[in-house]
C-alpha cells in the first residue's frame, strides 16, 4: 500500500459551460489509498469535475501536479491523466465483446504481452469473483456484474486514481454490498478513489474524506464517524 | 423481339456456360466499383466521424450538403467529370477520359455522399461513453476511433453496401467518362444500356441477373452478420 502523498494536486481549477461557471477556482489534492466521497446536488458539477480529473474534458484553467510533477500544458497534463487515471460512468459502458476481451482492452492498447494479459485478466476476474463468466458476452450480464467487469477492467491497468461516478446508484442490496467491498479493496491496493454521490449515506464504504460541491465551490465536510465522536 | 421468358432462359445459358464477353464485363464492373469503394470508404468514414464528433463552424451546413449530394444524378456527375477531363478541360492533361481510372473517380464521387451520410448517422447513434471509455482505458484517439468503428460495424457495413450498390448499378457517369469501350471500360450497366439499344435482351437480362444476384448475396451476408451480432449483444 502506498500512502506516500498526493497522486494528484490541482489548484485554481475553473470550468465554464456556455459562459456559466460550473467550477470556480477549486483546489484539490488526492492521496493514494484513500477514498474521497464527493457529494453535491444533481447538476452541481460532480461528473464534470470527475471527467476533468480523468483527462476527458479540458478545464478553462488550473495548475496541475501529477505524482508531484508539475504539468506545463493541458496536452501534457491530459496525457498523464489518461495514462494514470480511470473514469467509470454511472452506468459503465461495456464493449460488444466477451468479459475477457473487455478486461483485456486497456492491456492490449498498452501492448502488454499476450501471456501477461491472460495472467492479469485471470487475477482481475478472481478479484471481482467473475471467473465463471470469463467467456460470456459482457452485455448479457446483470447490472451489478457489468459494474464489476468495469471495475476489473480499470483495476487491471493499475491506475493511480479511480473516479467512480455514482457507482452504487440503482443497485439492489447484495450488488451494492459487493461493489462497496470492491471499492474498499481498490483503496487497500493503494489506489486513490473518488466516489460521487448525491447521497452521503454509504454504509460500509471506508470514506477517509468528504468533499461537497455547491455552486461551483468545494468544501470539506466532517465525516460521519468524526461527527459522532465529536458529539460524545 | 424475344419474349421475356426466352430472354431469361438464354441469359441463364450465357451465365452458366461462362460466356467470355459476359464475364469480362462482369469482371470490369467489380474491379472498378471495388476499387472506388475501397478508396472512398476510409476518407468518407473519417469525414462522417468528424461531422458526428467534432464541433466546428459550418458543420451543420456540411451535413446538409452531403445529404443533398445524395440526390445528384449519376449523369450530372459524369457530365461534370467529362468537362473536367476532356482535352479542353482543366484536367485534360491527365489523359484520363475513357479510362477505368475516370470511371473510378466518378464512382468515388457518387459513393462518397452515401458513405458520409450513412456513416454520420451511424456515428451519431453511438454512445459517447464508448469513446470516453476507450480513452480512459488508455486508447489513443486512433485506437478509440477503431473501437468505435467496431461498435457500429453493422451500421457502417450497411453504408458500404448502399454505396457499393449505387455505384455498381450506375450507368450515367460510367457511360460518359468510360465511353463503354469493349474489354476496357464496358461494365454491367453500360453493357445493359447498349444491349437493350441493339435489341439483344438476353445479354441485357443476364447482366441484370448478375446485379440482382450480387445484391442478394451482399444483403444475405449482412443479415447473417447482424444476426450473429444480435445473439452476442
């Protein structure tokens, strides 16, 4: 487990859409091996922030440090973000292929040798308990299983930061519990994790930090455990 | 004048006995149209992708222009190309008139708008999450584009078939810039036009049967592939 320091630090992050500010001069640092909960109302900009941190959306401004290294241009920063971070949509998109091929997708793009791909995908399938479904068409799986495939597909790339957009929304209890367990294990593997939600109740999710996005500004909120111990 | 039934029977006989003149015409048709679609397709599909995914001024106008170009008669394309390629035309020095290359250029111009319009519709129907997922998993923009093409392969195959269907059957452009020269630029549609004008309906119908047979084979192939897609989706 790597708790060395921030995997990502950004200051003065700003983003506007059609002239309306969505994110206003945000400062944010994310540590390895920690789960950060990001809450906010629908349309508050949570997904926008995640997509910027994933390198999928260019911000208007911001100064970046990725693993301690300052980024000079957005092009350079974007390349680093895309290489090191993985973003999962609220309903993950699975390619029209088998579970194995979905999980192997990123490894193949990185030209990992075939034998190593087979080993890493097998490990990822064990990690998400989906070994029997290895050769099934990914889109034929249930919603919860599809999400586990998407998590395995990202995890197998050993990302520094995983950005999960509403990962347990619309799930039944067993699927939710399994997903939460998986997310906790991502952090145990030293991955920084950001989870968005409009609902701060996340049961067993081992949240180390709670940020709230309101009118384009981030504020630190006390964790429920801290609030409970302060009241005693 | 032969009856339709007699012409049909004679047509089948010509096809099955491997009439060399007939098969040369069929060979020229396929060779020209396949080369045209192979050259047009990559550029047209990239254009379609850019129109669906990029945001730039004039994008909607371009889409409207490509959709309008779907209705251009082949003979107008042929006439324009003829004026450009004729000795007195601006491209006369290229000496392409009445060659297969001129026919290929005409067919590229005819298939391009179909490929762009249908490709654009297919790319527009894609889920943007597919593009973002490919990128976030480390794909380069080119690799992400190939992934997207794989995701909408059936729609793109339908576009290719429609484009190929139009050019293999067009007569106007091939006649004007190809010149209908035997063993050189005579393809199925120009041969049908010639045979009909001479009253030789059997060869005309035989060639027509080849076109229909080709369309049937291509469509059956697409349906089979799509069927497989449904099973695995």
